């Protein structure tokens, strides 16, 4: 059930009032208290009707929000909690609450490489204590794919902080092709994750070209506070809108990619699109489908197509069709040689 912010503020205000057992609370008193609090939050006069507070009390009494508040009326005009120790902030967690919290804790742990989440460590620990004190420990139901042995994860938080605080970096970086590492002046824009690997995206020195560095190839990271940061308002969503993976090419490399997927794999591609630009061009009588993507022809696209083996066919463009054909032929030769 969706609850707006003002309703929650009113519930908390009524709860705070009724916890004060040394005062008698009429409906008008509760209306006034809620109006005053909402005025502080909104910075303007907020009209709270008699009917609104009556409905709030009715909602708090019900189990729709899990409150079941023991609100009673005495002397036909005053409101109070029948249980003087009751508060909506102390309601017990339900079994469903326990399940949701358990999985939330497990998912939060996946981001432990960032100090942003490390600072939540105490909160997460308290959540765990609360959950496991009221529920028998069981294995996590949700399992996220994460490789703890990936290199470069130790740099994640340092890079994150540099982006957040707009600080220029001195990276010692060695690509797979380079024999030795080199130092690079780098202006970091975003961190990007793809296929369980992390990448740093930004620009080097005074160059305009966007560069992408794999974190597992970064040898060392240092800040350079003397170089002004190039704040170019980089938009990652816009930059990657026609890209599968992290390899962004020139606009001329964006083409309409037409693929035919056989019957056995069509449901997987339809329910989990290769890319946000995917559209179904035709569903055939044999239940295969033809789809279209508007993306760069890059390494990641080729690897994605090759991963489907003989269940997928590149219809267009011809350059991609020939490239995939050649790679498949080369693969067959490796098996023929044995």
C-alpha cells in the first residue's frame, strides 16, 4: 500500500501525542498538533481536516500497515493508547519483514568495496542482529554473481571518492598489450560495471576522447590536487545508449543489427533483450524470431553473438555477418586439426 509523506508525518505525530499519557488528547488537539508539524515540514500553512485525522486513527488501528494501534476513546472525547507502553515505532517485525530484511542485508554486502557502504556497516550489522535474533538463520535466497578474486577491486573506493570530489588522478596503468606500466593523468567521470568487471571512464590530460580503463589493469592510484579537474558534465546513460558493453565507437559504427534466433533460444532473447534498442521484426512460423538492434559493432557485440553458437544468425549488416562467419570457420578449423 502506497502512503504519502504527509500521512506518515501525521501517524508519527499522533503516535507521539498519545505516548504522552500526562495530557488528555481530543480530536481537535490531534488536528492542531498535526497541522503544526506539517507547517514546519512544508514551510506553509497546511489544512488538516477532522475527517483526515479520523481516517488516520482508523488506519493506525487496523493491520493494513502492521500497526494495530490500541487507540481507545474515553469520556467520549479523549484519545489514548490502551497499552501505555505502545508506540508504532516499536511494532514487531513480521515474517515477511524478516525475509525482506535478510535479503536486503545480503545485497548491501555486495557493495562492501565502497566506503559509502562501509559506513553503513554498523547499520547492516544491527539489521543482521535484529533479523537473526527474531528468525532462525538460513541460507540467502538471493544469490548475486560476484567474483571476490577480481583484481583492482581495492581501487574502487579511492576512484569513487575522486569522482565524487572531482579530483584528478595519476594512474599507473598497464594494458594487456603493454610490456610496461605507464603513468597517466586522468580526469575520472564514472565507474562502470559490465560482465562482472569494473571500468573507470573519463579523459586523459587535455585530450577530448573518452577513455575506458579496466580496474584490473590499474597498478597504482594517486591524487593530484594541483591539476584543475575537467568538469564536463559527462552523461553515462547518453554515452552508452547505443553500446553493448564498454567499447564505444564513432557514430558511424552504430548500425541496424538484424539477427535471427532459433526456436529454442527465442524466448530467452525476447524476455531478456540484448539491448534497450531491441525490437522484434518478425516471429516466424517455426517460432524463431528476427530482431533488430541499433548498436555499435564492437567486440562485446561479437562475443555476445558468438556465445549463442549455431542458434543465432546474423542477417545484416554484411560486414558483421562475414566477420562472424570467419570466426566460426576459424573455430571449426581448430577442431578439424585434432
